[in-house]
C-alpha cells in the first residue's frame, strides 16, 4: 500500500441504540459496525480521537484489533455525521482482503490554478473535487494530487497521474477543473437595444464542447 496500515483497537458493544451511543460518545469513544460477507454485522466501539486522526491522514484501510489476536483488515465503508453535518458520530467498516478489488471515492488534493485563470473575467470551476477509483485494497493511494498550475484552462480525469494498479471509473474526458470566461454582452454598454440589462454569457475555456463536464 501507499502507506502503512494503521492498527485501531476496538471493543465489542453489547448495548445498542441511540441512548447508549450517546453515552458512549461522552466517554470519548464512537460506535462503529463491521460488515463481513456471509456473517452478521459486529457492533464495536472505537476511540474517537484515534479514528479521526487516521481518517484525516487519508487512511481508507485499517486493521481492527479487539484483542483476540486476529486483527481484521477493513475498508472504511461509510461515515455518518450529526444533523448539522459537522461531527462524525458513526463509522461503518467492511472486512476485506488486501488483494480484493474495490471501488473507493477519493477527495483530490488540488493546488495551483491554470494560467488562463488570471485573465480578466475568468472563473475557475472545479466540478469534480472527488473521483471514484478502482484498485486492489493494498493499492489504495493515500492521496491523489492535482497541480492546476501546469495546465492552460482544462484538467480532465485523463490528465491525472494515478499510481500503478489504480484506475478511474469515469470517462477520461470528464473535467476535474476548467476555466470559463464571462463574455460582456455588449461592447457599448450593459444594456440591450430594448434597454434591458443583458445577462453575461459563459463560454468554455476550450474550443471543444464540454457537454457532460458537470454531469455525473
């Protein structure tokens, strides 16, 4: 893998439900569920600070150890947040094999801006800050970097430099980012011949059609 798989200590949960989950969070732990094909889900608790540290570090794969001497290799399957969306309250894990092929959504590490973004009236748009990749569990990258300063106006999925064994699931022509320029409707003023204010026309930073660039 791109980085060492972290080991997270878990404790089995016997009491379930919202009330017990609240009590658990007050002690600094968080409820979680481990899913395994062919077996019933296992309810556990994890240290909140520890799991947040690993998630912020870009870890998608972890080893969960409940003290039985047989740690489970898992993939972060789903994160559940509170009603305000600003605090993590539950984690779902899926037990996996390191050579198993999985599909993972990665948030791109985007830096810089295209050269054409400095033109007056230009707008940098990032319709796809995340992409879906497919690879073996052991090959899931810690991050995928995108340097927009190396392009003129458009950066597509096909421009991504992905590690060996990793591929994007969407078409290579889909846009990660592009520059659009707001065209002035009239060189003589801001009004049309009828005296009505004209709406700005948005034109692509490329001569090619960008149909589907913003669609999933």
